[in-house]
């Protein structure tokens, strides 16, 4: 099955980065997105409810200079924010 959404994820992340640039509270999220390498795993989950939905995994690989200073609690907060915004 061909998925169309996963191919659009990198452009969505660029758009989010531009949106985060306008708000200083999101500077850390912008730094994460600007330095991340992205991998999208297609069709990693399937929900048979209401006709079915496929879920995809988005994995961000970050350099140690960006990831190192982020505490585990802040990582969870950033992940939740990115997930909801994406």
C-alpha cells in the first residue's frame, strides 16, 4: 500500500521550525528541528476502528550537542509538543 503522508513529514517539520522561530518559548524546539535528521517508518501501527487508520513512526536523530543539554523531563515535554503539533 502506498502512503502519502510520510513523504510530507520533512516539509511539515520545516514548517513547524519556521512557526517556532516566531515564539521565543519554542527556541529549543526550533534548534531540535533544525539539527535533526529524520526517519519515517511507514505503517508501524494499524487501528481497525471506523474503517481503519495507519500509524507512522517519526524518529529524529539529534547531534549530542543538541540532545545532551536537554533533561529527560524536558525531552518528554518536547516530544509531546512535537507530536501534537505534527
